[in-house]
């Protein structure tokens, strides 16, 4: 992998912040975009902008073809059986809300339970609460590994669904999703996987995982904001009612009755974010050109290097040290408030996230207000890890 070639594709990495070269370590919140993705967006609006599916004219036909080509590209990227199983949404949050809303209407009977993990992002907690479910969280150990024995004991006749994150955005844990699915299916319970933090770091194969739903956001995998994916197994999607009503999702409408379009359009009401979908296709090209295995190996190297280096700093506590872990480093320095750490190293050009990372139950589990989180992507370097550690060392005297 030619790291300087990769970095040169991301114009934002040349930005200066407070007189320092930006060291961007907030990739779990959103990744930066390569020039090709930025160009795809501007080319779309400069040369191709048209509403899709309905037009008889040239631009509408080309835009539709390109939009539908990305659907097939996503299908191959995640190993789905059919392009009809790929629904475009605004992001992971909308994908999960879609499933929660439709699934509840179809399958909830009152007194329904959804098993989640104890390390879910709020977007895989609140939609189930809104849908009326009682949540049964799977506990996890101090290092951040799910307790599968406890999980096996959570199933009962009220269990309607298991909804788990593939990779924890706070702890970095890569959860054993295939095993979680196998155990749920043994109880005839379907499984939704929140892939928001997995999709840019691991090879995802939804058929190998066996899951019924897999949700992710484009903006966390080098694509624009405003586009995401909800994969659903066809048999499952056929069973679910539409999520939103409007244009495109219908077959026939009268004032008495409406029939719905076939998959995947049944779940895509209204005008989609066409340019962003094309940008997603370009981001997949980028990831495949670099190679998912190459990305994973590089990020694993960064994680190991950063973990070893941060342990040199006195008073650092790491949260999430599971053996299977993605490139996320959550930590506290002594008694310092995470926000103070984040704002002080920002003055030195280092961008990290601080707070509860939309995982308040994880903070409660450790009885802490929040953490500082550094998260890595393909364009980060060991030099940037050194700059991050140097920034922490420099601010240490100001913290105590
Ligand atoms: C694990 C996880 N799930 C869901 C989300 C929500 O993603 P989005 O805000 O793109 O919908 C995030 C975002 O940080 C996340 O990390």
C-alpha cells in the first residue's frame, strides 16, 4: 500500500488547524472523502442532475442507470443474493428506524422483547423503544467482550428480534456476529446487525454472517453524508410493510386503496439522494482499489502501535481492549475531563472525539462521564500517532 499516494487523494488532510497540520483521528464519527468522491458529486450536479426512475429524457435515464448500478455494486460489496435486497436510506439511523418501524407493525404482538448488546449506539436502542419493545441487553466484560452465555439465557417466547452492533464505536470490539446469528436462528429469531463501524474496516459478507438485516452509512466509509444502506433478506423484506408512503413506493393508488411497488422500491419513498448514492459507488471503488484486507492490516498496525504508545503515558486508562478489535482507542487521562483533553489537543491540530459517543449505557457500565476517542482510517500514519501522543504528553502538565 502506497500511503502517500492514498493521502494525496484526500485534500482535507493538507488543512492547517491552529497553525498545525491536521491530524484527523475522528474517523468513527465520519471519514474524510477522496477527491474522486468529491468529483463524482460535483460532476453529478454539473452534468447529470435529474430525478430518477420516472423521466423519459436522456439525463433521467442515465442517472437512473448509474443509481441502479450502484445498487448492484453494493450487493456485490456485501455479498447479498439479490440487488432487490439493497435499500438506499439516509444512513444507519434511518435504516434501523425503517426496520424497527416496519418489523414492529408486522411482528410485534404486545409485550415484545428485543435483545440488544450492552454496547449499542443509541440509534440501535431508541428505535426499538419507540417501536414499543422492552430491551434485554447482553452484558459485556471489563475488556469489552460480550457474554454469550448470558445472551443464550435472554431468549424467551417474547423475543422478537436480536439487534447487535458488528463493531462497537466506543470500545472497538468486533462482535462474533455469525455466532450471535446462529444462536438466534436456533430460536427462530431474526437478527439485525448495525454495521456502521464495521463496513469500512472489515470484509462484510451478509450471507456468511447469516443476518437478516445489515445497516450502514456511506459517510463512515469515504462516501458522502446523506446516503446509507439497509440490506434485508428478501424473504424478510417481502413480509414487511412499507416504512414511508409517497412517490415511487407504490404500484397503484386510488383514494380507496394503494398497492405497493416490488422490492426494493417499496422501501424507497420519494426522491432519493442520487448524487450521494453515486458517491457511495465511487467510495466502494476506492476501498476495493486499496483492498479491504490491506485497509484492515494497516489499521490493525496503527491500533497496535497507538495502543503501545498510549500505555507509555502515566495515568491513561483504556476502555475496550478486546482481542478482536477495530481501530478505535477510547481512553481517559487521570482524572481529567475528556472534553478538556479533546479541546487542548485540538489546539495542537489533533482532532479526536470526546463524550459518551451516543453510547450512554457503556458509560454507565464503567461509571464514567465519557471518554476521549481516537479512531483511525486508511490514510492515517504512524507519524500521526506520534503527533497525537506528543500532543497528549504536552498537555499533561495542564491537566493536573
Ligand atoms: C455503531 C453506530 N451505529 C449507528 C450510528 C449512526 O450512524 P449515522 O449517524 O450515520 O446514521 C453510528 C454513528 O456514529 C455508530 O457508530
